[in-house]
C-alpha cells in the first residue's frame, strides 16, 4: 500500500514524475501508473492502487480536465474523502470539482525546493496523519457554490438527462450544408453532365509521353515525315539504323491516318524524338459537350490513365507545341494516296519534324470510349483540372477488381470533409480501408485535381451539396451530412457546457 496516488493526464507525465521522485525522497511512498507491470489489467490495477492509497493528489491542467481517466479518478478520490486537488493552470478544474478548495500553483513544474512543494508536502503529511487541513488563503482556490450544488445534486447527471431528450431529437434534424471534400486517391471516377454548355475537362498539360487508344483519325502537317521499315529493326537495341528510314514527300501537306478495319484497337504514342528534358508537347484542354463518365487512375512512374466514355459521339483533342517527335501507331493506315513498300497491318514508327513552327496534331476518337495515357511533366503539384468547375452527377473513389468483381478502396486513399457554411463544425478525417460514398448530388462540382509526385496520387477538391455522403467501413458507415445536434454540440457558446457534461 502506498501513501500517495498521483492522478494526471499523460501529457503532464514530466511534472508527475518529478513530483513522485521528490516525494519519495521526502519519505512519502508514491504510486503512479509507471509502476504498472506488463501484462496487468490496466483499469483494475489503477482502481486497486487508488483504493489502497491514503491520499490522492490530482494535477489539474487543461489536458487533465479533458481526460476521462483523470475525472474518474478524481471522482473516486472525492467520494473516499482523500483528494488533494492541485490546479496548475487557470480554469483547469471541472465544475463538478470546484465545490472544494484546491491548491492554486499556477505554472508550478512539480519539483522540490519551492514554496509550492513545501505547502503540498505539509498538506499530504497532515492528510496521512488524519489531521484537519487548512489550506493557506494565498495559495488556494475558493470553493464554488455552483460546484457544491453539482456535487450534491449531480448537476452533470441532471443536465445530461434534460439535454439527452433534446439532443436525441436534434440528431434526426439534417442541416442543408455545403461540403468541401479533399481526397487523396490513386483512382477516381465521376459522371459529368455539362448541360447546354461545353465544359473544359482538363487544363493544358505539358507531357513527356502521350498514348491515345481507340483512335479514329489522326491528322498533322509536318515539315518532314519519315517512316521506318519494320524489317530493319535492330532487336538487340530496339532501334532503327539510318538506312531503315524512308522519307515521305511532305511539302507542307496534311497527313491523315484512318482507323483500319482489322479489328485491332487503333492507338498512337507520341514522344520527343530527341529524348531531351524539355516537354514533347502540350495536350490542350479536352472539352465535353455531352454527358460522360470519366475515370482517372494512377499507373507506374506517375503516369496517368484518363478514360472518357459517352453514350454517343467520339471525343476530339488537340496536341500542340510539337517540334521533333516520334509517332508509333498501330491499327491505323495512311490515306490511300500513299503507297509504302511494306505492309501497314503492323506497328509502324514515324518521325515527324516541325522545323519552321511548332506543330499541331488533331486526334478524333473512334467510338464512345477514348483513353489517354500520359506522362505529364513533373512539378511539385501538376494541376490537371482547375480552370473550370465540373458539374457532377456521381463520384466513385472505389475500384472494381477485374478478377473478383469486388469493389475496393485504393491503398493511398485518405481525405477530409469540412463544412464551409458551418465553420464551427470540425473537419472529418478518413483513410483506407474506410470508403467514401457520394450520391444524389446537387450543385456538386470538382474544383481541382492535382498530381502529387511524392505520394503518386491525385489530390482532388470537390464542393457542393449531396443527399447521401457516407464514410467508414462496410459494416460501420458514418453519415457525413451534419445535423442540428452537430450545430448545437460545436457552437462556441456551448464550449463550457461541453466540458461539464462531456458532450
């Protein structure tokens, strides 16, 4: 059995440890939670130690006031009439404990050799000897009449009962509040309905390498154009020797490639011919003029896949800022007037030179699906979407495993939800394996999508209103739409009450 039990918040461990060491040096045996043996039942050991002690010193700080453990230990010590409260910070004692005097040692760090320590040591020794304790007026708080009432009638219990009914009712009263959602994810899919207007899907993006799938037509006007004979490929180095290149008569003519009818998915890849550090070109903004489902997914080396699916109509994009590039195509054929000495029913490599001015390539999709695979030029945060908001019909950050068909959350998924129209409400944080579901959208928009090269993930910002917004696991979802209960709970005026009743 120890003489003194020290109750404190974990953030105040340094003060508690210093006090315990000095009290032991003064001949007072002390128990504090550092003495709990590994494997012990934590709460049972604390309860037994508190009951067996003769005196309980409670170190009240802002952290201790918020600690459920400290308040419980103080309540037990008060009921057993062996509490010695010590206030180390202003307004650190909960209302229910202000009905008794406390030592007022503001800023004291718990060490011996101070006036505060000598006073506390005298109080402890008197408590251990069973003598009446008279706290010095200049070093003690005044007992609060409200605290006395709380201790006698159980104000916390009474307030809790009265408020419980009101709060229970308010928890069903949903508030129409705007949401500001920030998400880090490796994949996101959203349905866009531009209505009667055209909407920019992307900003202008500099790229090192660009691959386009489901190509229907490709056209450009280079100063010079060369094509490599596939029979001359050096398989060891995967390059073509100079003799493999055939010059095609250009003279500023416009070359067109059409999708072949061989059943192959027509695709083309653009890359800088010099393999230099400067960008290969610029993907100008993709514009949506009809409802579309867009999927963004991160792949290897910070490359991204952008898939656009529409019910009707092909997509069209323009790539500009080109100088000397390599074009690798498959499933496409040059216009009929051009005759090559080898078959075009295979992958062919071209070199397009734009010597006078930078060139432009126009690409039209073949059907209702258009896929872009891009290596954007790296920067601290490459912006993909920002200049124009996108009106959304749905958002999905899950991923469907093609093998199992199950929907999962990307391992990089995390984010926050805030309430701009209710600034007092704290933000809600979530991360994998928690999910985020957003449905029944109203005035809901993506305002920005950035590429973070450090985390290899998209940083997505969305805002608006939704009838269904939930996070959590499948078996434990949490509705993120705020209620009147949330408004009451976090109103600044009710901050003192929250501390009293533990709301």
